[in-house]
C-alpha cells in the first residue's frame, strides 16, 4: 500500500506493509535515518517525530495512520546547512554526548517550544518533558540549558547568565 504524507515540508509517497510503523517507513522507505529506533516499545523516545503538530513515538504509530499527515523529523529542523536555534543550543550547551537520543529530544523539544515559547519558565513542565525521553549519557543538565537558550533566542532575549 502507498501512504502519502508531507515529510519535512515535501510531499512524499512511500510503499508500506500494513504492519509497518511510521519509524520503519521513514527510515527504510524514505531513507530518513535520523529517527532512531531503540526500545521499539515507546519508552525511550529516540524515535520521536512530530505528526500534525504533536510529538509522537514513531515506533508506536502505524505508517498507514499518517495518510495525509504533516510529519517533521530531525532532518526537517535545519534550514539547509543552517542548524535550527535548538540544534545550535544543543551544541553550545553540550546537550549531547553519544548522540543516539538527540534526534528524539530535538524533535520533541522543538514541538514543545513551537507550542509554548515560554517553556523554559515552567520548571515542572520542562522537567516532566525531559523525563519523557531517556538519555544515558548527559544527565539532562546540558539538554535543559539548551532548551532555555533556544527559548530565550526564540523570544529575542540574550542567553541566560551562568
């Protein structure tokens, strides 16, 4: 079966089997390997993408469910060779180490910042959001700082003082 969706702003068509997850369609069908698969049970968040403006675990969504949807993956965050403000903040704040969880975090956090540009001002909400994805390397401190930096940049404010 063919599924038509808009992926990172481009109309795409991908052949899938009824059992194929969105992650499978993105990785195997469209060659977008930035979406990582780890637990394949929706626990770790490495496969997080945005579907119609909502962050979802792509390992739990059937590709067929995305017919006509707008999908944004980590590859869709940058503007050509120019990194997004969130990607730049991850680099500046050392929000990654091994990098395996990074695409899921970036996609999750970009959607959250799109929904709430003041996310950095709600400590509890930010803590809960960060806890929804697993990182075994960073301890989340650099990731948290990156979100604050990106949120402030998005509002035209200078980076927070250390």
